[in-house]
C-alpha cells in the first residue's frame, strides 16, 4: 500500500512537470509568434550594447535603457520610445529598440513613472496621467540630448498608443530638439473618452476600473 501511494505521488509529479513544460513551450511559441526575434532594418547587423540609465529629477526616478550598436564611435541618431498605457519599456525595447540598434541607430526605451502597475520607474499607477507622462518625456528628452554617444541634432520620438498621445503634446515644447516624430496608433481618443464617461469634473470618482 505504501509503495502504491509513493508510485501515485511520483506519477503525479511527472504529469505535473510534463504539463508545466508543455505550458512553458506553448508560451514560448506564442511569444515568438507575436514577438519575433529582432532583425536589423537594413543590410547591417550590429551587436547591441545595452546601458541602464536613471533619470533623476523633481524627486522622481525614470528608469531607461540606451541601446547602441557595438563598435560605432561616431555620434548616433536616437529614437526615444514612449510605451503605451499599462505597458513598459521591455516591449518597445524588443519591438523597436533592438532592431534600431542592430541597424546602426541608438534607441532610448524607458518606463513612465506610474505608467503601469509594475515597472522600474518610481511613482504610483494611481497618480499617472497623460500630463505626468508628458513631464517624464520632457525630462527624458533633456537627458538624452546630453549623452556623449548621441547627436543632439538628430533626436526622434516614437510613441505607441497613449505614448503617442503623450509624444504629440510634449513635442511642441521641445520643437527645437525633435527632428521628427512617429506615432504608432496614437490614443488621441483619450480626451473624448473621458468626456463621454464623465459629464463634469465633479462626476469623476477617486478610482476607476482600468483593466
């Protein structure tokens, strides 16, 4: 009887481990399906250097990473990548930052303060607005243009979803620094969505379910 119980326990462990391995493999397949391996955007294929950065200003810390092509000594054009609502820097790093660096450009990918329930920058998700993110992006622009690897005359913005909305309202305040801007499905609907949900400022509750 004791041997039977032990065998059943071992069988259960094996089945559980097999199921976990299968789920892990399925997750990896789906990740590769929707997040393919980074490829250069031209005929170059540089190895990528990743430098963690900390933008400390006004009592907050913005975490970012500077991605550059290894072996390139000249000053580089840079794309500052602004992620979407509830997202984080690792997504823009994988989708945009790495391909750019492999192609000979620099990319700066960062987390907005409070931009998601969990990220690497300081700040609470409850305190985040498009205006706090605008302030974060302006601070990032000011920081990036001082980096020795960067050509301050060739700074570009790429904003995804809410990051696109934020890029659009931040760019006019740094018009002399921004050479061009790419908005990837920008969430220009945010103001209209808010007005459709709340008829007045007093109607806005302290908390709204977001997910």
